[in-house]
């Protein structure tokens, strides 16, 4: 379907996929909550061809005009530092996060996070929308982070992430050598390290965690590996790789003897389908260290 942003509204041109189907089917496909749908109806926040109808039947080339953008809730104070935008359209923003900053601040009064920088970017562009990230990265992990600009699709993206329809891969340098080519699986539960609250550890009674890894190239004394997650636990790749004797270079928590200047872990690849437009987003961020 084609879309066009108009102020806080989104104009959606219906295609043949929804021919002779109720509008409720589109809401369901977007995973909108009952509360959201109720408010859209109660406030008459949508129209089909300029006419409000509680649950109309859709036809090809109908134009759905829907209030799709919330106003900025000022959750994140703006931090006017540059951001590295990898992709942007009317629905999403994908940013390359540098090392050393969080995706969001742990204190509402702080401004040293990626979300604060995105807030400032929205302000400079005249976007009256809140900052909503779809997933997170550890502070010392660099790479791709997806932000949702349109609240109408946030539930869809959250659901897609939960059922692994958003594919993410990481690149890392690890200690030692690994046989190249074959993909291996690490399936070890994780829990908090009771001796160090900032750390995680392999713990049989912890939460399930699954990591797949593949050696792409062996270097002189370390290896370049690609990792993909079946689950998304705190420090998952870092703990799992350390548990098999291949800790990540520069990891001050799980590889204390490493003198590498940074954590050598980078969220390099992401792939997913945008709802409404069905545009396949396929993005790569090179590992530049």
C-alpha cells in the first residue's frame, strides 16, 4: 500500500490485498490493541474517502486517513549532537549507535543517550513526535538501532521483534581461532552474577538463551565471528562467547586481560518488513574498528 504523511495523519491508499475486507482486518494485521482501536473509533480519528464509518468495508484505491502520529511527550530532553542516520522514511528511523552511550538514559534528568540525540534531531526537523526505540544495545556495543516514528506501527514492530521476524546479526572479534564456515549453537541459560551486579553469568536455573555463531575469518591471534540471537538477553553474546573460551576482545567485564581499545562487538545487520507498505528493509553497517 502507498502512504503519505500529512501533519499528524497518515494517508494510506488501500491495495487489492484488502479488497472487500473490513477495516478491522487491517487493524488486526497491525496488532493494534483493543484500547487503541476503541480510541480511534471514539475520537473518529480515521476516515475512508473523507467519511467516518465505524467499521467500513475496504476497496482497492480507497484512501484511509488516520491519526497516526502522537505528539512529543518530552520523555527525552534533546541533546544536540550529531547522529549517524542509516535509513529514514515516514514510519521508521534507523541510527548507527556509537560506543559508550546508552540507547536510553537510566535517569530522566540525564541527556547522554541515543534517544536524547534522536529527540534533538526530531526537533531540528520539525517532527512533533515522541522518541520510541524498538530494541536496545549494550552501552559499549555499536551498531544499528531502530526507532518507530509512527505509533500506528509500533505494536507491529514490537510483535515482529518478539517472534524473530526482525532479523539481527552482530560482528565481533573474539580470542583464539575457530573452524571457519560452520555455524555453531550455544544454548546456555543466563542469570545475574551475585558477586557482581553489573555482570551476567551462565546459570542452569536462569532464563533460556540461545546464540548462533560462525567464524568468518581467523586472524593472527583472534577470529572474526558473526553472531545471531534466538533470544535477546542482557550481555548474551558476551557471556556465551566467553563461556566457550572465546571472549570478545576489549570486553572489560568478561575478558579483563584484553588490551583492545573498545568492546569489539557491532550490530551490523538488520532485516525486516515494514507494515502497511510491505517494504523490505535490509540494512548493513560496516564494522569500522
